């Protein structure tokens, strides 16, 4: 009987051993899957934790998430970022020595390598545009952006239709100069007793009116321009900001650091509109200045790129006057009554010349000069906070041809309907290249950041918006070890992770 009992015990022991190996192997396999999932999760959490340390000043002032890869030093330090990630993995996600209880998923980090990173200044400013657009997509719909774009395009189209009024002023001056030279030659010929043939003429009296101005209106405009554009367009009582910055090392002149993590999508017109709408309330303009900024007229800086508010406002004022001049000239071409006044003035100014071509050239020059003077009034009204219709009509036309020299004596505040100063700035801003617009936006952000204590060395071309990294984790076997098995040793997990703000 004893021999029979022993024969049963050996197979049972073998079966129990096989069952134990199977169960422990199954547990180890489940643990392996758990470790693999943890490695992936921890790699993502480490990346998210790193990017949770975004630059606080840029977020507070500009609502933009950016990670300072230079850690306030102005030079991108990828090695330090890798050390930070390893520290985050060790301190925040892996069990420490003080943890109590049993943890079946113990792992250790074996290193982190950042393989690619994307800077906000990369790709000629396109990365910045996309990041700014992400911040605005919840506030401005596609349809709202289309309305802005249509207004901008219509403004640009209409301002081009009338041609360049300055060319007509130059043509009129050339015609008057020709008349003066011709009259001088005639006087010299008469003094010598020479007789010259006359070209076909039309009676000048038929073009003159009793109230036709006798002054050379083109000379009036020339004299006014010598006063300087800001003297002409600044409303009474309004002073210009005196803020200045250095543009010697601005982003457009700097050899910027470059990342290697390319973005998949290039910004289109929608993102460009969103970027402009993002920056407008944050950097200020001449009507709504930003008192705390490095410059108060940030939009004017983006358009002109000069080192002072005064120079930038001067540049924008010239552009706006030229734009309004073209629009006003276009209207004058359609107003028969004002055409007749200009023709009468041209005949009077041309004097002895009765050449129709000369009189026509002078008339067009007078219309252009008239449009210029009206434009000065328009821009002054815009800087007062008023509105100006894109194309005026007789009801809102301000200047009188007979009294152009006193046209600026009044205080025209603009109309209740029409386009505001900001609307006209939109059109000028949209004409800038994506690179110029984006880099100058970032110039303002950098100046603001560097004026904050503790961030004096920061640069925008060290600010990251995203990265790719590889994280390696090690873990020892657990359940196999209970059997005394040492052949497997441990596991290695290599995880690739990417993180981009807003995605």
C-alpha cells in the first residue's frame, strides 16, 4: 500500500510545479503588460510636467504658453531640459524609498533624450502664427474672420482703383513748369523781335468762373507738407508717446536659434487673421495705447519696425494719408460738381496757357491735392477715435477747394459710421509678410519680458512650443524570481513621446 501512495505523490508534485510555473509566468506576463503601459503613461506625464513650467510673464501678458528652453539665460539648453525630465520621472512618478506597501510595478528611469524640438521663432514666424491662432480659435469663428478679411481686401482694392494721386500732382507740377519755361522763352523771343507760331488754343475765359481761386493750390499743399506729417494729423491736444526701444538686435536682424521639429500645417489666411486679432488688444496702438508696454503703439511698430512710437506713428500716418488720398481721389473722379471746380481752378492757375492737355494735367493735379488735404482731415479724425467711410460722399466731404489753406482750422471728428483707425490698421498689417508681422510681434513680447526682473536675458528664440523625446525605463523580473529563475534578468522599455502646446 505504501508503494502505491508514493507513486501518486510524484506526479502530483510535478503537476503542482508546472501549475506554479504557469501561474507565475502568467502573472509575470500580466505584470509586463502593466509595466509597458506605465512606461508609456509616465513618459507622457513627464513631458506634460516639463511643459507645465511655461514662461509665466508671457502667459500673464500675452496668454501664450511657451517653455523657456534657456531657463532665463538666453541660450537654449537641451541638456538641462533632459535632466529636468529625468528628475521629474524619478521624483514624481516612480516610487520612492519611503513608500509603504507592495508595488508590483517598480521601474527606474535609464535616461531621457530630446530628439527634436520646435521653437516659436521657427519656420519664418509660421510657428508663432499657428500658436497665436490656437489661442483665438475659440473667440473668432471662421465666418467672423471672413468678414474681417473681406473688409481688408475691399479696402486695399478700392485704394488701388484711383491710381496714385501723387503721380498726378507730379504731372501737374511738370505741366506748370513747362508753362513757365515756355513763357520765359516767349518773353526772350519778343525781346529779340522774334515771332513764334501759336498752337491751337481754346479761349481761357470759357473755363474761368468768377470765384475761381487765383492761388496755386499745388504750392499750398507743398508748403503744408513741409510742416511734417504728425503736425498735420495729430488732433489738437493729443501728444505722441516718447517711448523708444533698440531694434539693433531685433529678431529680423538676429541669427535666431532653430529647432528641428517641423509643424505639419502651414498657416493660411484664417490663421493670419486670428494672429492679428490676437495681438491687437495686447500691444496697443495710437488710439488705444498700451501704457505698460515697451512701446505704446505696438501695431504701428509691427507695420513700420522703427525704434520709437513717434517714428512708427509717423510711418503709419503717411501710409494712411496715402491710402485715404487714393480713396478720396477715386470719389472726386465721380463727383461732377467738384470736377468742374477743379477745371476752373486749373484754367486760372495755368494762366496764359490754353493747351487742353496742360489744363487737364493741372486739373488732375488739383484733384489729387484736394484729395490729399481731405485725407489729412480724415486721418486726424481717425486718430481722434472717429470713423471714416471707405468711400465718402458729398454729405461727409469736409474741405473746400476755395479755402484749402484753412482746411485744418476746424476740428473734424469723423462720422458715426464707417471704418475706425483700427480697421484701417488691419489693412496695413495684412500687407506685411508673415515673417515680418510675426517677428515684430515677438519683438514686443521679448522687450516686455526682458523688462521684468529676473528675465533680463530671455530671448524669444529659446521659447519652445513642442518637442519629441525618447525615455528609457528598466524593471527587474518579479514572479520569475520566486522560482529562482535568473535567466531573464529584467525588462527595458523605450518610449517615444511628443508634446505640443495646444494639441
